[in-house]
C-alpha cells in the first residue's frame, strides 16, 4: 500500500482548483458560447426597430401625399377645364352695398372735472360746526362749516369804538378850522395857526378811514367764519373733525369739492389727426364724443368736443382734446380712465363691403369677385375709410357685385365656387347682437372652413 500524501505535497498543475473567473455555475454556458448569441439578438432587435420606423414613415408619407393630392385636386376641380373630381369650392359671399360710413378716431382719456376745490379756512379758530354730509351734493353758497366767530365779533366792536373816537376828533378839528378861517380873515390870528389846524383835520380824516377799514376787515373775518361752497358739486370725505383748531396754513384743508355736472374728459389723439379735427371744429361743427369703460364693452356717456390744446406733446407725438358731458346720471367719475371715440366725419352713399373680403398682395389690395357663372376673378380695389368691420371702396367695385368673404385663401383666379350668401346671416347678427348696448359694433369672427363646407 502506498502512503498518503503529506501536507507539504503539492497537487499537480492539472488538478489545481479553477479560478473564480473560470468557474461556471450550473446551467450557465461558458462566456465563449454566450457572446455570439447575444450579439445576434441585439442585431435582430435593431433590424426590427429600423423596419418598424420605415413602415411608420411610409404610412405617414402616403397619408400626407393623399391629402395633398386631394387638396390639389379640389383646386383643380374648381379651376375650370382640366380640373379634378372634387367639384366646386363652397365660399361665403356678400354683395357690395351703398351706405353711410362714420369716421371715428379712438383715444384714451381721463375724466376731469371743470372745478375741483380744496375747501380751506381763511381765518384761524376752532371748528364749531360741520354742516355737510360726506358725499352730499351741494350748490354754490351752501353752508359747509362754521368757525367760532366770537373773537372776530370782539375785534369788530373794538374797531367800531376807535372809529367813533376818530370821528369825534375830526369833527372838533373841522369846527376849529372854520373858526380860525373867520378870525384869519379879520387878521385876528396868525395864518400859521390856520394851516396847522387844517393839517390836523386831514390827519383825523385819514384816521377815520383807517378805523373804517378795520371795521370792514372785522366784518370780512366774520363772513369767513361761515365757510360756504364756492361752486356746485359733490363733497368728498371730510379731512378734519368738529372741534379742531384750523388755520389758513393747514395743508389738508376741510374737504374736497368736485363739480360733477357737467364734467369733462381730456383725451389724446395722434398728431396726424390734428388738421382734420381742427378744421372740423373751427367750421362750427359739433363733434359727438362717446366715452366707454376700460374694456370697451359699455358706453358710459355721450358728449361734445369743446376744444383742443394749443400745442403738440413732442415726447408722445399726440395732442390733447377736451370733451364735455352733461353727466346727469353721474356715470363718469372724476379721474376715471375711459376709452373715447370721436366722430370726426361721415361718408355718405359710399360703396361698402366687409373688411374680411379684402385681400392684400405685393400689387396692392384686391377682392375675389363672384361672376354670374359661379367663377371667381380677382378685382383690384382702392379702399377708403374703415368703420369697425366695414370698409369703403372708392374705386374698382360697384354696388351689387358679390365678393368672397370667407374661403378666399383656397381660391385661384377662374375657379368654380358654390357661393353662400352671408347677407341674411350678417343682418341677423347685426340686429340681434351686431351692436351691443354700447352702440359699438361687435367684431364677428368669420366662419371656419368646416362651417363653410357644411353650408
């Protein structure tokens, strides 16, 4: 029998334990066998993704091509001979009308009272009475407050006493002067004494005038003790309470009085309009002015333009105007921001079309005219003033000719169309909702392509 190997005996190289990197777990393929299959799987997945992207691109491209071909076919179908099979294109049309066009200028303005008075005291004293309620409408001469009049009544009595004393002295001097004049004629006294007496009379006359002025001043102070409204208007919140000591130097005053009937609005317009407005105003025309709220949804009041400023603001390129409003319902409030519309002129018997019918190109403005055979033709036009959604045509169009108001973006000269007259629609909208309670025209949104195709 052979002896077992000792501990120092090293096993052969072939029997050494495998390293961690070379050990294979049960059921796992060696790395050399697993790597090729993994690469094949990645390649298959990438190829499938490329094929899928190609299919998606082809489907989208085919759909877009079919849609473009249908659109081109529709245009060709409406374009006359040689067209496609889609047929005429439905459009909305409107006949040119004869009517009046009001020319408005829009501006921004601020409600400005004709009179805004800070009521102050003109004398010093204790405020004895407040005779108004906050927010009260008062008239010129109405009592607003009373200051303690007793110190000024005492001053008046003192001035009256001094006047009586001066008048007595003057009377005595006048009697002496008359007596000395008689004696001087008899050469009984010296002429110098007569002159001195005459000078004394003049001094007493001046003293009487001074004392009379003191009386007038005391009477005036007594009048100032009763503070009255200088103009018609509405009082605001009181700025001082009864019992306070007031002086003319008080910065706050007693109350602010604002005239609200009538009231004015000061607004601005671009300097390009100054000649037009000035000519109309100086011709004697009364130009109506409408005031709207901040959102231009409610008409607040209607007034008349009264004057324009005498210079242009060079920093803004605008000039200021003042319009006056009766404001009986007090819809305009001092310092309120308003939008202003000035009716500067009116155009009578003009050829009028909707602004949606106007097209523009490098050659100028034109419209699509619908002929009796239901084909369209471009017609150059010259435009005049615009009012809301209407524009005047000065040349190129006659009353009764029909123009395309919706769907013109798909038209070409000579295309066949199916016209849908929008006159009844527009008339109903104008009667029911075309003008709001403010009197301003609504901006109607033109029908979409879908609505046109459904008509």
